[in-house]
């Protein structure tokens, strides 16, 4: 296990030994499993049976697993070839739920397929946008991918599930303990301890949670009690039809654009981590990665699953461990597909204590934020860049700080002011062109 000069232990094209490959893949799977909570909440919201919920989770895992393989295996025309697994996309949750309330699962499936096709259509455009994504904007986008998980990570590390929940001292202790185990294992650990720092923190944090909070035992037991060890997904009548509604086209197109921007940031970060010697962004694998992301989303719709998306937490984990082999993502995808047929095991993993989950997201997100900031300020700075970044962040972050403000705004404003990542990215690109208009005219 030789460490390269740039700190990377297993490079992007290197195949780790089987033992390291499987354990590293399972470490990524632990993060991927946490996104299944979105599928569980979705199924509960539409009031479906246990059979439907189990099948819905299984199909979501199949879509994410297949998407992870396509994204990372390095096919000639599709997939980035970077360690960038897929998870159930939280950005699609609210709109998918609205579609399910209007027209049931068939409508949700149809609209997700449409969103996936839109993402695929956007992929070729990226290669033509080289001039509007200078280095400092690329860094800003990568940072925002990490910033976008702050809310979920902080509320989870305090053990909060709903607004108004009380903070329990035990949850705070569990969250801080898990986070510090991950950080110290990464800082001071050597060899396997450093490589599997996240897995170590998760396991020890979970053990502490079971000791301090008996309710976590009850959650674990109740989640696995009536769940089969092995089962093929149940294909009920909900999974046999696909419908569309033209009234929902525009919202799903918008969310598809937002999803593309998020994956764009994840893929940029994955490239920076995997190929640190690149001087400029190579847009070919980014384009292929966005194409794979769109295909995976459309596949999720075909299967009747939650829409999938690239995972910023997993990219952050790769940055933390310096293990960036794409074959780990491929192995994680295979494991995820296999786990789809073992609902009892998935049920056990899906009730991981929220403070442990929050610590994991915070640990991985920290790397995303700092990798982006380092990229943003890597070249000479000037006042133009200050206003591009500053104004974009003010408006972009305001969508998270004062969302009620935009809820009362005209529909046109709502379209673009939805979330910090897409809002900041769009504004930064536009302002960069406006504030440098004199230079562009002078060149002509």
C-alpha cells in the first residue's frame, strides 16, 4: 500500500487488493445507505403498505447501484470514470412527492424519467461552457456542494428529526464523539486506521449510542422484526404504469437543471481529487458523468424508484482518505445492488443514529468546502472576482437563510432562487460575464 507523492494511496485507475477494495467500498456503502431515509419518508408520506415500502427501497437501491457502476466503470461514451457513487437525490424529494399526491407513483415515474432525459440533453452543453467557468467559479461551485449539506449535517449531529425537537445531551455527546473519532483517526492514524476513519467513527459512535440511548435499541429491533432476510422486490400495480402531466413539466425541468448543477459540482470535485495535477478542467469526463447522471435518474423512474443523484458526501470521503480508485465506487454499486435483496440488513443500516449520520456528513462535507475554497483562491485575486463571489453568495445563501422571503416572490424569481447551489452558480456565471464585459469588448 504505497502512498504517492501527492498523498493518494490508491489512484483513480488503480485496483486495490480485494480486501481493501471491499472494505473501502462498504465504507462508501454506509454513506449511501443513509440516503434511503428519503425513500422511507416518501413511502410513508403517500401512506403505502410495508410491501410497497420495501419494494420502493429495493428499486431505489438498484437504481443507485447501477448508476454508481455506470458513472465510475469508465465506459467509452458515458460515465466520468471517477469515484462518484449515486444516492437517492434529496433535491427531487419534494417535487416527486407532489407528483405522487397528484397522480400516484405512475405520474412520479413519468416526471422523473422526463427529468433524467433533460439532464442527458444538458450534458453536451457543458463542454461548450469552458469560457464561462473560470477556475474561481469552479472552486465556488465545489465549495457550495459542501455548504449545501450543512443544514442536514448540523441538525442530525444534534439528533434532531423535526423542527421544535428538544436537543438531548446524549445525542450531542454521540455526535461529537463520532466526529472526533473520524477526525483524529484521519489526522493521527496510519495505514488502515486513516483509510477507514469514517467507518471506525460510525461503528464506535453506533456502539456508544446503543449504550447511552436505549431507544436506539428499540428502533433497531422494530426495524428488523417483521422484515425478511432475503426477498425479491414486490411488483405491485403501482409499478406497472407510467403517466405524464404537462402542468408539472416546467417544475421538473427546473429541478433537473438544479440536479445537473449539483452533479457538475460533485464531478468537478471528483476530478480535482482524482487528478490533482490537472491545470485546467477536463470537460470530457464531466460531460460523460452528467450523461450518466441523467441516465441513472431516468432509470430510477423506469424502475419506480426515488430519483438518484451523485453523492457529495462520498466524494468528500474519497478526499479525506486519499483513496480515489473508481473501482471502489463500482464495488460499492455492486454491493448496493446485492443489498437490495436483503431487506433485513438494509433496515438495520437505515436506522443508524442520527448524530452518527450527522458526524459522517460533516466530516465529508468539510473536505468539499475546503477543496473548493482552495481552488477559488488559487490564482491572482481582483475586485471583480470579489463582487462576483460576494454578490452571488449573498443571494444564493439567502435562499437557505430566509426561504420564506422567496416563497412570497413572483414565480419567475422562485424559478431561480431555489437553493444555494444552483442560485449561486447561475448568478456567478452571469455576473462574471457582466463585470468583465469591458475586457471582452476591448479584446474585440
